[in-house]
């Protein structure tokens, strides 16, 4: 069993709860939040890695949350999850050092994703 604690932030309740259950079954401890505001409230419980939806209560909620999390804990990895690439004309990634520098994320997973993709990325970053 892992003693890694994941902060999972997504306003999509079904996606959040399903992935939190799978992460728990895989041996992770999971703290759930349904908004950036709630994530900031519960992050004091401690976490080792954050999974953050890009678009929640506002279009930039995930960006702002990732920035705040990295500011407070620069060593803790952040995985951004989003379907933002479904928006015509918008191409989003965290593949270059410049993108990583301003986005404040260590990885990006496009929705919809398989749990195995998420787990593999978490394993790489922890």
C-alpha cells in the first residue's frame, strides 16, 4: 500500500468520485475537492500530488489553483486534466519548458482518459 496522498480537484462529481475510488483501491489516500476554493481549504490536510481540472467554476480556475499550489509547495507535482482541447482553435499542452513555466503543471492529461493513464502519470511523478 502507498502512503501517497492525492488532492483530486474536479467539479465533475462523477469523474472525481470514480477516479478517487480507483485511486483508493490502488492504495492511495485521496482528498477530494469540487472547486478551486474548496481545494485551497482542504490542502492544509497535506497532499503529495494534486490532480486539477483546468476549467471549473471559472474558465481559469485550474490555472489559478495550480499557480497557488506551486507557489506554496513548488516541489509537489500537479497533473492538469481537461477537455480544453475540444474547444476549436485552442491547443493546450505542457510539453515545452516555457509552457510548464507559466502553466505551473508537471503533466497534462486530456479528457476523457482511462484510469491507467492517470495512474501511470502519478507513478512517474511520485
